[in-house]
């Protein structure tokens, strides 16, 4: 059994140590807001926070999580910055298909918690998640609005 703290709640999980955190979240715990995209940490659809750091959960073995606090999209609005990001996403109607957006919101929230007033360069450097719909301009605008 592995003990995890996810969204402020404690869980005991019976899974193999090399199981990706993404699969524990989605398949074992039913937290399906975190999406499976590519499985190789390139697209960012699986982004969660580990101790506040944006992390692609598809490549994080369960055994490596240790005592780090995990935050998923299901709880992001409990954070003041996360709430502002979601409000900006809604106000600017950022998503088209929406599949990547939970990862985008998680990446944006981590950026704004670390850099409350990012430059366009900071946004470009931090927002590396892929969006098949190409809403990158809307994503950047929402990050700027949430930072205001």
C-alpha cells in the first residue's frame, strides 16, 4: 500500500510501484479530470501539481511520489490563483474541444503561483502543453488576464 495526499485528502493505494501516477489517479481513484494524451510526457494533458510544481503524471512512477502533495484539476479552484485561472478560461472561452485544457489550467496555475506577473516570454516558456485546436493565443490571453 502506498499513502498519497491528493487534493488535501489521504488515500491508501494498492498498486505496483512503477504504475504511472496518471493511471492511479484515473483508474484507481476515479479522478478523471487529468487526461491521458501521449503517454510520453510531451503533450501535457496529464499535468498535475506535485508540491506546487507542474508535473506530467504519465511519467511519474507511483513509488517516486513519496510525501509530495498532489493537486489535480478537480481541486484547482480551491486555490485562489487556480480560481482566477479558471475564471479567465471561462471568460475568454479558451477551449475548443477542451481535451487539453485541464493540463493547460494546471500549467498556467503553477506559472502564476511562481511568477505572479509573467512576461509574454515567461508565458511562452511555461505553457508548453500541446493544443490540437491551436488555442495558444487564447491561452496566453487567459494567463495574462488571470495575472492582472
